[in-house]
């Protein structure tokens, strides 16, 4: 049932890779983080198939808190600002270095990613890359050998960020948790990022028993070794700051003609 929120591992790993020099390197380091903490081998490959437009415009701040085996105290909390529109995604991971900012922009029709860095002196540089997809050797939800988990939609509700959210519980041999879903917001952040994290290997929404935006979630491993929480903050639906997608003022190094190395 960790597949319910697997991409959180990638998002949580991004602040750890703040000094990486390209999106490929960031994803490579994130893959190593996921392997170390999840046990599954991760590979990367260029995305060659068309990416569907996103049916959502909006932004949010994602706060992920993880504790347990292999997680340093300094890395327990990660914050990422996210923005989405039909043809693109953008993210800004919080950095512990106040003089440096990294922003990632994804051009979905062109299948290009931009890693934009502003250093301590205000210099702006960017690397343009082919978008890469991370795939896992972990079993898929359709694998008959995988122990089946249970997702339960409860009658309990609460208001988060102005949206009425429904409580779901989930449990499986490897752990259990709960999630609060804003069913009126027809958007799944994890599905949006699934194109970079395994495509069909990551299934969310209706196949996992819910449809809507996951506003809060918790997960605790069955042996108690690790746990994580996720909270969506500052949710805006229908509008987006176009500055999140702007490339203006950056010296862009185009590396799309270079072959990408998998793992």
C-alpha cells in the first residue's frame, strides 16, 4: 500500500539534492534515496511517448515529514511549492541555503525539463534537459503475488483549506495509515508526477479507491521503523502564478541533444 503515496519519496528527496547540477542528476540522486529507503531498484529512461495535458490549473505547498530508519534529523521535513497548468508543472523545493534557489519547470508538450538555479550572488543559470522517467522493479498493483491491501472510505469529514475532505483508511502487510481527500478537487498530484516516476507502475485515484486531491496523509510501517505525513497548504484552484514557469533572465544551457544515461 505504499503505492498510495510513492511519489512522496521523490518529492521528499529533492531538497536533499539541492546542489545537483541538472534535473537528471537530481532524479538520479532521488532514485538512490528511494532505493535505499524502499529496497526496489530504480531505473531511468527518456520519456518518448506524448504526455497528456493536465486537467488542472492551480498551486499548493506540499509539506512532507518523515522519520525513522535511515532518515537524518536534518532531513525529516521537506517543503515543496508546486504549480500546475495544462501544459506544464513547476516546483520549488525549500533549500536550507537562503542565498540559493532552485526551481524546476516541466514543459509537457516538448517533454523538456529546466533546472533553474539562482546562486548567492544573484546569478541565474539553467539547464534544459530531456524529461526522464523513473521506473521501479517493485510489483505493480495488478501483480497477483503482491499482498492485497484494503482502502476504506469512511463517513468522517473535516474541512481543510476551505474544502470538505473525506477520510480514507488504508492497510496492508507492510503498514497502514489514513488520508483526507478533497473529492471536489478532481486532481491527483501523484498521478501528475507518475509520468516521471513509473507511469503505469503508479496507480492512484479510482484504482486505489478514491478520486480527488489528497490534502493530508499518514503512513506507518508495520514494524514501526518508518513513518511519514503529508500536508497540502496554501491551495489555490483555478489560478496560477505564471512566474513559477518563467525562464526570463536565465542563461540556458541546452543539453537536449546529449544522450541520457540510465541506471
